[in-house]
C-alpha cells in the first residue's frame, strides 16, 4: 500500500490555515505558502515536510471547488422549475467526471483511494438522484394543479355562459340540464 499523502498527515488546523492562506493569496504564491507551511510544521515539532507540488495540487483543488460552488450558486439563483432538470443532468455529469479524474489521479500517482471518499461520492450521487426524483414529482404535481385549475376555470365559464343562454333561446330547463351534463360534463 502506498504511503499516505503528506497533506493528509498534517493536523486539521494547519490544513485549515493552508486553505485560508491560499485563498487570501488568490490560490497563487505556492512557493511562499509552502515555505510558510513547512515553517509552521517545524514549529509544531512535526517531522513532515510538504512539497510545492502537493501544495499546488491542493491549491488547484480548492480553487476548482470554489469555482464550482460559485457556478452552482449563480445557476441556482435564477432557476425556474423547468431549468432545474437540466441543472440536475449537468451536476450528475460533473460528479461523474470528478470521480473519473479522482481515480485517474490516484492511479497516476500510485496512490490509493480512501473508502470514505468513494462513500462520499456515492452518497452525493444518491442524494442528487433522490432530489431529481422529488423535483420530477413536484413538477408533475404542479402541472396537474395548473391543468386542473384551467379545466375548472373553463367549466365555470361554460356554466356561466349556459345560464345566460338558458332564458334566451326558448329551450326547456330539461334540455339545458341535458346539454350541461351530457355535452359539457357540468353539474348544476
């Protein structure tokens, strides 16, 4: 089994510091950030030294994640119910692409994929598919409601028009009742 990534060995508070420091510097200045991180590791008495390439990969992953969140937030802010289905499809493609990239990078670096990462990815896919199913159900319920309201409005208008005609055309009340119920499907 390959050795764990050096960034996985550092304490969570230093990982958090690294993420914040990279964000403050616009995800650049990798050399200086790496030197500062290694200095902090040494001060903490840890015998771990992190390379520029590891910090660079971490920086790129953070930047990509922020961009994806910003893009999702932009998409969601102006979304209507029809466009939401397209967003679900795009998100599923993005997650699948991320999974493939994750597995390729692990294979290229002779690394290993943590079971918890695979579980998180699977859970994300499951949740997205569940929300897509719920969205479809809500969309169908909304379509039925709109159709029902349109039908009820049309029936009310027909009933009103029939009542106006009832006295004008010289037809018997029985004839109007028959027209109302048999032809138009309305009840008095």
